[in-house]
C-alpha cells in the first residue's frame, strides 16, 4: 500500500474545506444576480441569442462579453435551469483556483508555503462570496492563474510558444470580464522581461508578439459583433454608441476609473480599512506586505543579482507586482464593486504563504530578525481587532478570542527564542500554529457566513449583514411576488409575440425567470439604452407584437423632473443646452435622459394603466408597489 505524503493529505483537507464553503447550501443563493441569470436563460433560446449574449428576447445584449456566460449556459444545458446550475461553474472554479495556487506557490517555496497560500485563498471572504455567485470574477481568477502558470514557464525557459499560449489565455480572460483581465499584465510582462533566459532584444520581440496575440484573442468576438449591422443583432447593452468597443472603453473602462461609487469608500491608500472593504480581504493584507518584504530580503541576500536566477525570486516578482498593481488600482479607481477584490486575493494568499515561511526561517536564525515573527503576529492581529470592532455584535466575543490566542502565541515564541538550542519541532512549532489559527479565525468566520447569509443579490459580500444586501430586482421577495403579474400577462397576452416590454433589467429579469415567454427590455440594464425609438415601439404595438409595458412610478417622476416646462424635450432644451455641458460623458448622459423620458412619456400618453388590484395578488406583501403596468393597442 502506497502511503500518501503528508502535504498531499493536507492539500486534500484544504480542498475539501474549499468545496464545503463553496458548495454547501448553494441553493440559498437563489439565482444570484438575476440580471445575469436572465441573460443565460435567454441565451439558450436560440443560437443568435447565445452568440451575442442577448439579455432579453434578442433586442439588448448583456453588458459583458460572452465566454463566462457560455460556460454558465453549458452548465444549465447539462443540468437544467436552476440557481445552483448557474452557480456551479464559479464554485468549481474557486476550488480549482485553490489547487492551482498551491502548485504555483509550492513549486517555488515548498509544500508548507503552498499549503498556507491555498488555505489563505480558500478562506478569503470575498473569494468565497464570489465563488457562490454568478458574477464572473471566479472564472476570471482561475483564468488568470492559468495564464500566470504559463507565463512562469515561459519566463523560466524563454520559449516563445509558452509565452504565446499564456497570451492566448489572457485573451480568453478578456472575453470573460473585458479590461479587468488586463490588470495582471504588468506582473506577467515584468516577470518575462526581467527573468527570461534570452537576450534583451529577443525578450522585447517576444513580448511584442505576445501583445499581438492578446489583442487578437481579446477582440475577435468584439470585432465580429461590431462588424455585424445593428439591425441584425441586439443593441450592445450599456454602451452609448451601440458597439462593443464603446462598451469596453466607456462603461467597463474609463467609467470604472473616473466614476464614483460610495459603496467602496473614498479613494486613497486607507480605502482597504473602510468598513465596506476591510472584512472582505483586509484581514491578511498586512501579512502579505510584510511577507513580501521579508521573503525578498532573504532571497536577494542569498543571491544578489539584477538577473533573477531562481524560482523564488521570480515568484516574488510576479506576486509582488500583482499585489502592488491591484492595490494601487483599487486605491484610485472610483466606480467598482467589492467583489472585484477577488482579483487581488491570489496575490495576497501567495505572499501570505511565501512570507509566512520566510518569517519562520528568520525566527529560527540568530539575530534581531527573529523578532519579526512575533511582532508581525501582534501587528496583524491588532489590525484584525480594528476590523472586528466595526461589528459590535460580533466583536464582544471574537475580539478577545483573537487577542488571547495571538498574545499567547507571540509570548511563547519570544520565550522560546530566549532559550538556546532552538529546534524546529516542539514548543515553537506549536506556538506558531496557534498564531496562524488566531490570524485565520476571523476570515474563516467571515467566509463561512456566506452559507447562512446567502440570498439573491447583485453584489456578493461576506460577513455580518447589517442591512439587506442590494438585489437586482424591483419586485420584493422571491418569485411568488412576481408570479401574479406573470399570470395576468399570460391570460391577457392574446396573439402578441412578446409577453411584456419592461423599461429596465430590474423589472424584466424577474419576469424572464418566471416565464418561458419572450420578454423585451427596451431600456437595457438601467433603462437608458436607446435600443428602441418611439417609432419602433409604436410599430411593435401596431403590429400586435407587444401589448403590455412595465415601468415604475419613479420613471414618471424622473421624466417630470427632466422637463419642468411640461413640453416634450427637444435636443438642446434639456434644462441646459447640451453644448454647454463641459464633458462628453455629461452630454451622453443628457442624451440618455432625454431618450428615457421620451419612452416613458409615450407609454403614459398612449397606453392605459392597469389597476394594481387587477394583476396583483390580494395577499401580496407589496401592496404599495411602485410597479406600473400599461396596456397598449387599439383593442385597449
């Protein structure tokens, strides 16, 4: 009988822990982000919708590229359309990412560092939250880790073929979350530029060719969409000019940097201490920075050279550049969601593993550096106590536990270091084990909280929920709340091709998920996409293709505010003239407001409102619902 090595058994335990956190009670998450769930459901209705990632019945596409949704659609095709079948690919991707990070760190620093890194990633709260959701970060993290593996091999060998394969994988990542896949490119390029065992000129040529491959792989689908005549494909959702290129540069590009989102705190170096972010990834972030510094000092002291000659130096350059690049980006970018931090998690976890081992090596050596380990334990635990203090209901028992365990471990390490003849095993090893337990305790609880706080939400987060998380549906509660509306629409649809036309995704998505009838989202994600002109909407009504429209009271109120004079807006008469607005973004926003207002005004002036009591259940919890249903056509 072949005995399994200890580190393989430990890895199996870590992967089992990751699987438990990612898969347990997965059905409690519902459909996750129902905007994306509705997209996948509609993609499976035709090859046309599948290729273009159409959000609705083929009129407006989702605001992301297709590859991630193709993967989710494949899972749904195999297992049926359920919430868990949508979330399964991300959960499995999270487990595979833990295994892959173990390999990447372990090949450079040994199995102990690999296990620490794998455990840190498996217990990173925001990673677990995204692994249990249908947002695409988990698939992207796995993709960029695969790319990192290939780039590492390319840097070690100098082979152009390996480099181009890595570039191709990065291009695939772009087709999951667009420019977000490129934030790791500085780490990949710097690694190959400094470490590849070929001449400088050849390195530059290789990187130039890799750039060509990245651009080609990234833009192949984008070009195919943009070259398709607009009338033969869905409107590109959330774009201003109906092109994927505009979506890349605008909504998913510049807007993420210059926009403003108070949900991630104020920009600056202390943003990671913000209550909305600290509990997601901040627990071990200081340890990653200290670990990077200590491990780098050890590595370069042993072999000082500008040329990276060993795997450890190359790995530290890769993970350190990855860490620094994303920390800077998230410190200055204005409009992003906490789940984007999942892209930072692999670098933090890798440096926790490498740095933790380096701190242990320093502790075992003679001299002042032996104090770094106990001091780091106390310092990181102090920051964790600050984070825990932001949650009074939890801090009264968790804070003392962390403090007692950490102080006991640090005191034991100091006491043991004062004794001569220090050994690896025994008392100090038990002390550092307690120290690691103290630092992993809070993130473990935050990660596990995703299992009992699970719910349909637009932006997944982990930890105590002080208030209900933001959903992607206007209808309160679960599908039972929208079911009476769907029943009414079906009973009165008649010969209409489309069940209903909704102004925004938060109205359309619940309906799509509760019926197999085609639904139109004529305003796209936020209701501002100019996918339909008034003439086109009227044409659908006159043809009998659509009878019902769904809007909200706030849409009418917004339209009234945009036209205080009571007249239909004309370009240049929208409160201030468009040419007076200083920036292109402001002008585009004004044009979108005008378009949205025209649609709402046309519906309210040409259609009849259906009383809520006609389509709403008498037992509905939303008796004061702001949802409005209108019927249009000559038969009304």
